[in-house]
C-alpha cells in the first residue's frame, strides 16, 4: 500500500527521558560506542493509490499542525514510499 | 552527529488505536485520500564517529532484542545517517 511517512523527533535541546533510559541500559550492557539515544515517532499515512505532490503538501501541513507539537518536537523527514 | 536510525511499527495485523484515532480525526477534517494511519517509533542511536558494519550488526540485534517487542512490533528499517 502506498504511504507517506512522517518522522517526528523531540527537539535537540530538550531532554528525552525514555531515550536516556535506553542509552543507560545499553551502556550497562557494554554498548559503549552508542553515545546517546533519542526516541521519536514514525507515522505512516496510507493511500489507496500513489500519493501526488498535492497529497505530499497536505501531509506536510498535517505533520506540522496535527502530528507534531511544535513546542517540543520537530518534523525531521517526510517522504513517499510506494 | 552520525546516527543509526531504527524504525519500529506495530505488526500489520494488529489494531493500532492511536493511529485509528488520528485517521478518524483526519477524515473529519476532510482528508479523505488518507485511508489509514499507523503510528510507530523512530529511534536514533548516536555515535561519536561514523558507524561501522559491526555497529550496524550490533544495532540490528539491539533493535530486535531491546528496542522492539517481537510479539506486537516489527523492525521495519535500519540505516546509517552520517
């Protein structure tokens, strides 16, 4: 099924306690190469047929207005996956 | 900062109530081209320098064992972002 994928992450200058907890657990398991972990959202919008440019523009607006909270999150990526 | 990105989604045959709620809200707003919405996770693992193939192999194992619940979720994608 054709999709538009929207990716939302906590803003870089905000703490991310769940990510920090995962990073600490990985360090305890010896994964010292991983410096930090951040956890965000991947949202799939499913379409019956291939999304058009106007679908992508609408999705970008939905991502900013509805799928993310601009105070604490950034939309980092939007793309079509056929 | 170089990263490995891990993406985790609820399994296709499971209900996703938050995704369904978003889909219903979008339909009420007139976005009828969007058939369905699924919400998953995007997890960023941050590295001091560019991840190697062995980092990627380790991340794939971490993704399966630790970042996702194999009963209800699938790891859909893992990639390096320099």
